[in-house]
């Protein structure tokens, strides 16, 4: 995963020289959601697509839910995991799906996109589903009609 432009996910580096999470988050911080309430830890290279945690939704153990959001045309936010551990678990199952995808194996063209095409994987995170059902993400989500089916599929699983 990762890389310059052909990876699915680029993680912001954090080491003794640079805190890429802080730099990316502060570089995009503005008064609008989802930037105001999130901390960006990854992105899809060359696209306005980000992965972030939402600190104000942390549970009693400090676990922060993960969101995916696009900012190119219409801003939308998809809650995709109840915490970072669940995010990487879901992502690993997605990678397993890619290995079985004929189009991806033979030409790099994916039939299944993450997270848009995998609400069934995301719905395995029962704590996330509970958070969605109880409206915890309502302040940050602005899903248009095109994602209502996705949201219903996550909730109903």
C-alpha cells in the first residue's frame, strides 16, 4: 500500500524529523467540516480523498472513529471504522478481495473500490454501525442521494 501515485493509500509519515499528520491536517484546516473536526492520517495520491480520525467522537478508551472523505466536487464523508485497528482490518479484507479480482490481477483495473463498494465489510464493525444508527456522525456527514443506499446497507447488515 502507499507509494507515489499508484497506491490505494498513502500514510502521512511521522518520525523524528517530520510529523506528516500534523502538517497535512493543519495545511488543510479550515472552518468547514470535515476538516474542522478531523485529523488526517492518509490520502489517495493525486486525488482529494482523505482518511482521518475524529477526536471528538473518541470513546471512553480514547479510540477514535475513522472517516473517509472526498473534497473534489461534492464534499461527502463516509464513516468507515470505529477505530484505526478496525480500519486496517477492513482494509486487509478489501486487499483480499482485490487478489481475487480478475480485472485487478490482469490489468490493475479494480471492479471493487474502497470504501464505496464494500459496505458489507464496513458493516462488520458493529460499534461503528451503532455509532451511525445513533447519529454520532450526523454533524459531519452530508451524504447525497448517491450514498443513501450505501448507508442503508451498512446499517442493515
